[in-house]
C-alpha cells in the first residue's frame, strides 16, 4: 500500500474514535494538525489544506490534510492530498500554498529531508527545497516529475538550505512570485522572493524583509497580499536557534507598506501584531469569493500542552478573519458566515452595575458575547467566562488606563496585558467574544486587536458573568448561544 492510501485507510478506521471536537472550529479528522496550507477558493468552494500527521496526536511525518467548506463552520473532510512519499520530501511535506492556473489547482510546498527527524538538528544533513503538485479536480494531486523546483541551484549563497521553507505564491500582473522563509548565514530570519512565468521555473528575485541580528528570529510562513491599496506582509516568529528558546515568544506579526515589484523591495510603513494571545500561529490568507482577504491561523503554538490523549485529535484552526485597513492598522473581523450560527440573542441596553454586582448568563460553553462600554465614564469591569465554583477565564477592562488584561485558571497560562485599548477619539470600547469548547477569541474594537486562547481542561464551568469593578454603565450587552444547524 502506498503512503497516501495507508494514511486514508488509517483515517477511515480511526476517525470515529475522536471525541470532544469543538463546535465551530475546524479540527482534523483524527490525529495531529498544525499550519493551514493551500488556503484557496477553487471550483466554487474554499479549500483548506493543513500540516497533518494522521497517525498520532504529536507532530511527525508531515502530510497535507484537506477539507472544503462554503461557510467555514461546516467542513467536509477530503482524502489526504499529499503524503511524504518521495525522496525529495521523505521527512515531510512542509507548509506551502495554492494557486489556480489554467483551471488547475497548484500546490507549492516544502520537501523536507532530515535523516535525524526532529528538532535536535544536525543542520548539515537537513535539506528544505520547494516542490509542486497539481490537480484538475482539487482532490487528487500529482507531484511534478521534476521536483524540487527551487533548490540548491536556485538559492543564492549565504542562505541556509536547512531552513528554507513555506512558499506562499501570488500572481501580480501575470507574473508569479513566491515569498519564502529562510535563514541567512548569520542564522537570522529573512523573507526572500522568487519569480516565475509558469510556476515550474523559478529564479531568485530579492530579499524583501530581514530580521535584526539580536532579535533571534526565524520568520516562518510569510504571506504577502494587498488590502485596501497597501501591501501587507505577515509572518510567524520563532527562535532562530534552539539556544534562544524561551527568549523569543511565538507570535504572529504584520507589516504594512509598499511592495515595489520593480526593485524587489518592501518599504515598511507600519507594523503590528496579528494576535495578542499565545495561541495563533502560522496564519495563511486567501482571496475570498468576493475579492476580500481572509486569513485563518493554527490556534495553537509549538511546545504547548496537548488535549487529553483520548480526544484523538490535537490542533484547531482559528475562526477565519476578514482583513481590512483602518488608520494604518490591520483590522480583523470574524467571517460573517458565523453570525447565523448564534441564535436566541439576549440584549441589555444601558445596563448599570454597582461595584461587584453581576449580570449572569448560563450555559455558555459555546457562545457569543458582545459588550459596548462608553469611554466617558472611567469605569472598570470584568467578563468572567467558563465560570465554575472556583475557576474562570477573566477579561478585565480598565477604561481609565486603556488596558485590557486576560487571565485564566485553565490551561497553562500567563497573564496577557493589552495596552492602548481606547483613546479619547473613540466613543466606546467594544469587546466581542467567541467561546467554543476549547477556545476563546476576543475581538477588541471591531477587530483592531485580537486575542486567541485555548485550554483543553475537561471540566470547565459554563457560566458567564459581567461584573462591575466600579460603578459601571454598559451601553449594550448581547449574548447568544451557538446553534449547530445555523
Ligand atoms: C510552522 C512550521 C513551518 C513548517 C511546518 C512544519 O509552524 O514550523 O515553518 O513548514 O511548521 O510542520
């Protein structure tokens, strides 16, 4: 049996063992999942591929899993698209992207070779190079006979083949470009660009973004796209060298500016974080069916506690977010399709709370909560989510100091403080919270700042309270529970 058939046979045999899936977040059919790959709209539906090990709930032996959807809540699992079954991708089909050309769907991915498998690397033996596969129906993929298409020959001197991955392909005026993560000779992360006229033959174009030496960063999973007349580059940061593990926190950043395709340079104008939590990594964007830009991220990070083994899966995707620009910031809104899945809305207008008084909602395991508070009153209040007798996740809002803090008694967690959450120009602070069985996503001020949180504790409380920590007046509170039928 070949590797692809073996993976699909294994999945069919074991998928029924998976328990406790989230209600509205994508999870693999069984086993381990990390980065979203090949996110695209092709032949009338959204396709999401992902880094996948069907055989266990730990990272290993990367395949590309595959699912399709029309509304981002109901996903249809498809057969595994790629298995690491060639010499050039023997130790993993690593992250990459998709593009449609002449009616076919092309996948560009990294073939990973590491005879020692794993993170204790002997760099001299690791090879990462770029490969291509294509399909006429978006389901069955054929690997290109002349893979790899970007390898040692194409990578200029001064870059390391052992960390050269995650091609994100784009088309600009009939020319293909792809951005890639690489380490330079000083072992620091750069994002480089290659160019092609046909997707098969690629030449080095330029280095478009370089990290500073003392930042100790590798810039994984770069993505370059246009939003509202500007170019946006996103990347995920991890320590560039195991020596710096612990000093560099995994996070996902964006820079806004101008990509000059003539000169091959990116002029940076503004920068920010895509997510303030510890659980959003390797996001990838696609152009939606109406021309909008949608991103989806792996709602987890490396070295994080796993769900209990008997759940049978490890890894979720975030809610997809639609990107726009406002005041030089990237705004992220949850995809609109999710709205219809929240029924029975309870609305309070101009609710007043005394110190320690609460408004309570019950049954909030998978729920939506929105709170709008005027910034004129210097009030403090707290959202208490997944509340049990002695545990909760808390979002503390301090309008006077423009600070939102997030703490949780669940998961492995250190407090997150988000400053500058409001300013005098704004009328109100708005918080929108999406709670699922194992996650919370908070959108602050209509998506100016976002925070993702995951915790797989089995016994989470289901109550929600909004508590006044001063005399508080809330302009509007909306609460709704999740209804699976949409
Ligand atoms: C990011 C990443 C990618 C790589 C993949 C391997 O999470 O490290 O750079 O392609 O995961 O699974």
